[in-house]
């Protein structure tokens, strides 16, 4: 909460005291109306002549990692900064052109901001989503489901998975809001669905979409809680989420500077996706969050490539880990897009996600076609060449377009683009790529950081198209062996921490991990 500008300064010298009173500086009132195809919501930043952020009375200010403060506005608002030079910035998510208004507010002012999209993905059947948003974490900002809807509208997020979870212990909030249906506050363009983030201190964190009730235990391995032990393995909760008809993805899979998430201290907590290889090959995980505010995109993609190379299918997802009751970067700064058949419904959106009709991005819009097949598709072919169609549209500059085949760059196009806020950058090309064995093909876009990117630098990736040459499976013995060794380290963690109520519990976890390890060992032959 901002402190009042006026204050009293008291100086004491010997027996003499004096008080100096500084009055509030004169203020101006700025009234703004937001429009588009009707009343609009937006993320707004206001910086006054005092170089301080300002917000309407009773509206919470949040702060990004960059230090920029913002608030959400719906339809219209009024703000009263000190008189003088004032800067206002209006943002509407990836698809909307940001606008900056600077004025010398020596008197009251009133104006209208027309929020204009540079692209309309919903008109093309693509709807955005964020798998990992928290409504209540015990933070200082009071929020309701209505506030989540306002944020989703302002950021242009069509599907917000509001994750019920613990904060640091057994304080699980909003579990009763998990129903397997969109919340009643949802609209035909913005779905708010309560799901879950299941947290383990050593196995990794998972998000559940579309579940009908809380999957328990919701957390494991937390000290000084009823669930102190590392039991059960994440597999059991992921399997229950699937049984409920839900969709499972792993959160923030890899962290910066940790290409192999096992250190010298095997007892130390770690939130990387260490059980992901187990749960994927056991068929209880369908996606992985390649992008997150708290992870490394390139390392996460490398892990994903290795799993794909083992013949495992995983959709590209995004979960920002935005906290709506705290000052964090907003939801949807990076996001997934899902190709939906028919109108936007929870069922249609989750079906597209499950089938891998997705791409992830913090700005660029990549589109890929392989032999006229779209991401998520699987087809049989013979050795030879396949025709690939690539398209990238972006309002922020990018410099590399890469066609990825089995985790390697098969075709690269380097482009030189200037950072011009009024330009939409478009690139098309159609390479023919030789394919001699069963493979997957995806598209990756990279670029520099940019002020309009919340979680830079620019990065985007499609889910793969899968090709079976002569009906053979996709296989990489090297990558399968990598996961044999990975799970071996995980088994060492189990033995070293040894946080189980009984020998039977530990044996159950070890048996599961050995089973998954054997499945990779067969693929490594």
C-alpha cells in the first residue's frame, strides 16, 4: 500500500523543537475509458511526475520483476497523480499492441484508449491458456474469482488453470472450487477452471486440468506437516487425475544452471521435474511446461527432446506460476495456444491440448505443416523427403527460425529485424527435409529480449508432427540410456533421504522407478 505523500518532520535541538508540515502536492485527475470491440480490460502502468507508480483508489498495485508496477482496469478508471508529466502504458496481452500516453497533467484530463489487436488467434481457432496460475497463496493482495477473470480478460488468456495448492505447508486453499467444470464467473471467451498443482519436494510439481475433485495427497515431503514423507510417488496422484478424466503436465521442469537436476546432496529438496521420465513412460502424463517464469526454456526443451526421441508423445505446454494475490509477473506473459475444433469449451480445449495441437510463446506466433499435417498429428511414410511449411508472425523481433528434427536443427533461417513497435514481422519458407528413419519435426523461434516481452528473450515452439517410416517407432538408444541413468539417480535419492513411514512404502516407490527404468533399458538396446 502506498504511503501518504504528506508527512511531519520533527527536529529537536536542546530544549527547542520545531515541526515542519509539508502539504500534498497539487494533483490532477485523469479519467480513461478503454474500448475495443466494446468495453475492454487492460493492464495499466501509471508513473507520475514524482517518478512513482499510481493506481485508482482502492485498486491494488502489483510489480513485475523488471520493477514496473501495474494494475488491472476494466472499461474505465480514474487516477490522481501529482500535476506534471505523467506516463500511462496500456497492455492487453500478446495479441494487443501496447500503447503509451504521455501528458503534462497540469489540469484534469479525460481521454479514450482504443486497444487494437495486431492478430486474432481465436478467429483462426487457436485459444490461449496458462496451466499454472494461483489465486490464493496467502499473499497480501485480496483477490476473488472476479479478479482472476479481470486478469484473464486484460491479458487475453482464454483458459486459466487456477491451481489449488499448498503454500509452504498444509494450508490448502480453494479445494472446494474444483468441480471439473468452468467456474460460474467464466465467459464464452475466458474460461476459469480450478485445477491443482501437486507438489513434491523431490519428485517435481505437476498441474492437473479438468479434475473433478482434489487429488490427495496434494503435497509430499514438506517438513513439519502431516505429509512430511516422500510418499507416495507422483505417479499415484497423476494416475488418479487421469482416472478422473483430467490432463497432467509437469511444471517448471528444469532450472537455470542445472542441466542435470541431481547434485551432490541427494537429500536436498528440488522442484525440477525429476519424476517426469517415470510418469511419461507409465502413461500418466500428457504434457510438459516448456515455459515458466521460474525455469529455463532451453534446458526444458532439451529434456523434452530426449523424451520425444524415446518415442513418447508430450504436448508443449506453458505454466507461468503467476500469483494473483502477490506482486508477480502477470498470467499469460508466456502462454500456450491450443487449436480447438468447434467453439471454446473446456472439453474442446483440453482435447486439443491432449492431442498435441499446441504451440508455446512469449511473443512470436509460429505455424508448422509437415506433409500437410499439423502439430500433434502422426502419419506413416517411406524414406525420402517431406515438404515442410513454416510461417512466423510477430510484433516483437526474432532472429532465428529453426526446424527441429529429433532434437537437432535441420533447417535454420537467420533474419535481421529491427525493433519497430508499429511493424508486424512475417516470415515464410518451405524447405524439403530428408527423412530416413522415424522422426518428429517441430518449429522453434528465437530472438532478442524486448520491452514488450514479459519473460524474455523471445522464444516460441510448436508441438511435434510425428512420422513413422515403414511403420517403425521413433527410437534413440542414447536418449533411452540417459533416462536409465536419470532414474538411477532418482533411486539413489529415495535411498539417501529415506523419508518413508515403512519399508513397504519405500519398496513401492523403488519398484515403480525400477519398472520405468527397465522400460527405458529395453529402448536403449
